[in-house]
């Protein structure tokens, strides 16, 4: 079964760029993930409806990490903030590796 990775930032725009880089990196490594980006305000709804396997949030909403983590933990979904350097450089390979660590 394809693992679902959810990315979130303030509006979902910058993470949507990172989604493309992550898909490219995964494809280059022969891996397949369902990766999508949403605005922070949508995370709780997506957790309920789509049940992602892990959630990565942009550094600009790190202040929301505890709240989002509490919502995700109710469904046993690991959540972590993306490192500022990987986010700023849109390093899809490193962010895929971060997601894989969360996925176990």
C-alpha cells in the first residue's frame, strides 16, 4: 500500500512546490508515495478524512507544532517540522528521508 505523506504550511503554497521536488526525488529512488500539501487550517480535517501516514509542517508554522501534533497523535500519526535548511532549499530528497524516518 502506498504511504501517504501530508505537508502543511500557512497557505499550502510553498509546500506544494516542495511536494513536486519530493515526488521527483522519490521517483529517482524508485519509491512511490502519495504526497500532498494543504494549508495549516485544513490539517485536522485531512487527518479525519484522508488518514495520512505522516505529516510534515513548514518551519513558518512551527509555532503550531504542539497543537497539530496533539491532533495527529489522536490517530497515531507522527508529525514533525521540516528543517529550515531543507525547506528553504526545497531539498526533496532530504525531506523524503525525514518522512521515511517518521514512517519507520
